[in-house]
C-alpha cells in the first residue's frame, strides 16, 4: 500500500482473458483466465493464478478476515461485508470512511504495513483468512502464518487487464462471504451499465487521440496496448497512441519517443494525482513541449483522494462502469451532458 502514486501507476501497468462465465464440463466457473472456482458437494475449490485452495462448505462464509491490500477492500465494501474485517494494514491508505470508523472504534486492528507486518497480532486475532496480493519477498511471513493455521489467500486482481474480468472477482467474494445473490446482482448491474456505456460511446462521430500516464524519473511508463487502461480508452471510443501495441504491461519510453508519437493528441489521462498543470511542470518542464499540454486537456486520478488514500484504487477496482463513464465524459462530453466526473479530475 505504501507506494507513492507514480509507482502505483507504474507497478499496476508493469505487472501483467475470457469473460465468465460459462461452466465447463467439470463444473468449473471461469471468472477470468486467472481465476476460477468449482463446487462439488461440500467442497469448494478455487484457483487464483498459480495458487489453489480447497475449502469445505462449513468453512465459509468467512466471519473474520484481515486485508493486507486496500484494493481488495473494494469488493468487500461493494458487498456490504465490512463488519467481517478485523484487521487491515496501513489504514492511512484506505479511502473508506466506514473502515476508518471501525478502526477508530477498535473493531478493526492495524496489523502493520508492507515494511513490517505485526505477525504476532495477526495470529492473536485468529482470522478465518487473510487476503493479499502475492509478493515473493514475503514468502517467509506467509509460511509463518500458514504454520499457525491461518488461511492465506492470494488474489492478484491487478493482473487482470479486462475491466469486467477485474469486476468479476466480486463473484468469488460473494461465495466466500455468503453474499452470492448480492454479488451476482451487483455484477450484473455493473456489466449491464458497462455494455450500455460502451454502445453509447460508439455513437460519437469523433475518436480523439489520447496519451496516458506520466514520466517517472527519465522514463515514461505508458500502458501497453492490451492493459486495462488501454482497454478502457478503446471501450470509450478513443484513439490511444499505443492502441496497436500488444503488451499487457507498461511500455517504457523516453520523453522524445512520446513526443514524436503524441502529435495531435487532444487528451492526456491518468496524469498522476497532481493538482495543477503548474505542478506537472515543476516535476518535469519538458511537458510544456507537448501539444496536448498547451492545447488539449489533462486529467489526473485524484477526484476521490483523501491524503494518502485514493478511491480509484479501491472502489474503482470494482466499479468498472463508473470508470468507463468518466472516460466517455472526457472524450465525448456531449454524450453525457449532465454527468460529473467521479474518479478523474481536470488539471487547470
């Protein structure tokens, strides 16, 4: 959690699918190419990347869980299951007011941060499960927790590059938290909204050219052409400058390379969490050479930011429909005249 905004953007892009959602002959439900589950009698089996989990139906729904990543909180909040959370790491990076209230009341404990988790406290809380993204350097910590009988579940939703497949993790959370009907209803609503918005975007006669992300040091980390950012831009009926790229990770370029590709660009999105164009220039004066800086519009991901927390990386993980709506409002404002941006904000 404790990463600066620029690194989060780069990290999510650098690390790297099939819509569900059909059952195969062995009753496996595929939420994406990276996540699936199978129910057989009293057995509930699911696979997340290279990790496999076997639970008995009497082990779920979980009643006490710990979260080590705020992005996974978005799914639990969407299901209204915040009261199952007994511990979080780095609460200062959590946006949810409800979670902060529960931390203040002592109902949720702070279990440290990625620099040093309070393993003794985690063990003493006796959670049913811990949810986290997998980080290889913490293998010893994970093993210690498992040795003490704690179920550690790795869900790397940030690897998903298709917005609705990232949203579909909600269905697994529904299974694990006894919220199956709510999860299905929420997913169906988001999917329906997303598809309607995608069709709405196609009604625009324009397809503006778009630049994304920003420089980190001397390197510009542009989303590859198959990343979730590129997919959002495509679904919003805009022309991303690397749309023909086939990478599911960030593509690194120098400023000169980006400059040469960004001629006639009208929009620059995901330009960090900066408050103004002046702030951008203070970080890198070369931005002033870009046509989009001088004649276009620039948007940062900071409309729902509170100190160190940013809801784009929390509820935005689930609400792919709202993020798409933001992009459509930016690229084709005439299609959504009464809508105000939720996650993105124009830099002045």
